[in-house]
C-alpha cells in the first residue's frame, strides 16, 4: 500500500479592522492572499457632477490585489472584487474605494503605517529591501503623510507618545518628524508626519493633538537632541521626558568604542 500524506490545519488570529470581512485565504509560494470584503454604502456622490443618490453598483469580474501587513515574516495581500457606482444623472462611472486603502494606492493604510514605523532609525532603501518593495514606494508613502492634513480623533485616549526623525534620502538633508502613539506598546500607531526635524516640526506634530489630549500625556520619548524635548516642555505640561533606549545604547557604544581605540593606541 502506498504511504498516506498527513495533513495539518493551522489556525491564526488576525488583527483586521472592524469594517473588513475575510472570506477565504490561500497560499502562493511565500505569500498569503486573503479574499476580503466590506459593507458597501447605501448612497454615493458622483465625483463628476456632485449628484447625491442611492448607490447603483456595477460588478466586474476583475479583482484588485493590494499589499497588507506581513504575517510570520512573509508578505500578505488582500484581494477584492472591483465595484463601480454609475451616476444616474450624468452616467459617470467611478470605482468604489474601500475604507482600508486610499485612491490609486496598491497597499492598505496599515501597510503605510508599518512602512513609516520601520523607517524610524533606518533608510528608505533599507526598508524597501526588507519589504521587497521599491525605495520610491517608501518615499511616496512618507511624502503623502507629510503633505496630508491628517486629523487625530480628539476622543482618542493618548498617554504616551514618541517623536522621531526619518531621513528621506541617504546623503540628503531631507527629513520628516514622526509622532507615534505609544499608549499600547504592542500596537504603536502613527499619528502624524511633518516635514523637518526641528522644534517647529515637533510643535506642528503636537499641535495636531487636542488641548485635552496634550494635558493627559504622561511620557514623551525622543532621541538625545534638544529640539524635540524643548517643544514637548512647552506643549505637554504633565509629561516626563524619556530618552529612547536605542539612542542611549548607540551613544554608550560610541563611548566604549572610543575608549577601546584609545587604549589600543596606547598599548
């Protein structure tokens, strides 16, 4: 008798937005592909003539595939059926954009956040290599966030924040400042991205928080520069400054390396 092949079932807990429903999952080589859907709106506004009306959807057999968060160190993608709304006044047809991606983007909003977090302490070229995407994509994501007038929910409870700088291009003086919500250490969230890395950029980030939110911040974590702590001291009256341990370890390593080289020269 021939040998029987053993089968195994793997169960994973996936953290997906509330509006996303997963219909199925498949494996293609070293990637995960999830078929997803969401609740369609009851009404739509025509992007051409501005007419508001009840939704009139047309389905296509095409499927859109967009990049999402990595799973177990491997890329994952979401795929969904393309749907259009047809305006009953002017006949204009427009694609229904799901709530988890922006128009003309081939990745989810939360993939954008992951890219930004990975860019802290790294370069866009390194992030691109680690994710298997182009450096141009990483730079476009950072540029989009830096130029976007993003609002922060004033009801969001934020007690701990971080301010970091990112160099957009290696060897160029092009930087952005990142404001991150560190209230839940296991789920850091990017709140704002502002061009520059000086005190003015940090103030602009912090001013996106409501006055009540700034009052309840308990700690702010930054590198060892003076610009970010100065802005926090003015706008976060009840917050304690915590130097990022990465920068402390880096500075300690530089001191130890300097002493090693000095002692080696004397030997």
